C-alpha cells in the first residue's frame, strides 16, 4: 500500500490502524509532504515492514512510485535525481546496468512543459517516442514520461533529456532509473552518474540504498 499525506494526525488518538496491514503482511510505503509528521510515517512504515520518505513536492512521485515497484520486486532502486533544464537545453545522465536484469525503467516528471527523453543502449540502439518494439513499453502524460525495457542490455545506457517546450525560466525535472533483476539474481543497485536526493528511511526491510 502507498500512503500519501500532507498533514499530521489531528482527530483523536492515532492508535494502530496500520496493524491490519502488518497482520496481512502488507508493507506500507509512506510519502509525506508539507506538514506531515516524519516520525509518524516512520512508525507506520516500520510496523508494516515498509519504508517512508518525506518529499519537498509532488514532482518526483512518478520516480518514487517506480522505486516502490522495484522494492516490491526485491530490487534496490536508485535515487530520484532533480535536474533543471533551460529552454532548448539537453542534459545527458547515464546509467550502468548489470547483466541479467529482467526489466529496466527510466522515468521523468516535471511541473508542466515537455521534456523529451531518448535512450541509447550500450550497443548504440536508439529508443525514443517513435520506437515500436516488443521489448519497449512507453507511457507519456502531460507531466511525465516512462520507458520500460524488458531484458535490457548490460552496460552503460545514455539518456538525453531535451527541453522541447519549457517556460523562459526553465523547468525542473526529476529523472529516475530502476531495474528489476531476474528471479535468481542478487538485487545489487546499478550505478547512476548524477548525485541524488536523500535516501528512503528503510524500516523493516533489508534494502540499503547506495549513494551512486
């Protein structure tokens, strides 16, 4: 389950509503904004074997949800990376995939513009919005773009983020990258080239996020 809140508990004693989730083995992944209580979110996550995270805004939710998806699959997600793009600017983060990954997901989200993401595999294959292939799932909305690649190549993947239509002052965008290993593989995190945000508070799961 995913819990989203922008405030503190304010009606009666909190007690332990999370117990019904814990009794069923359902971890809660808790996101807090604004005036949310980090301590309370940590408690809810700890009691259910989930994890908690305080976010400065909702821009990174697409990336954070992909991270939850990776955690549920037993993988360790990389951090979500905040970037700023000026009109017409291209930024090129890269990610290194280990061998034997079942799936890799690249995501971007922003406040309201158009940031075009293009991927280049280690062998030079270009994956963009025009790609129609059985191993590529592409999803785009007004404020996000996601590519999911099945059985991705191992090695360095290059990512191009192009500010195709952004306001004069530029646009903040959050880039995310997660992988899900094959069932018999060790879920060691992959490497990403740009420094990320603060890690999750993991409370109950043995999922130590790397600094890469």
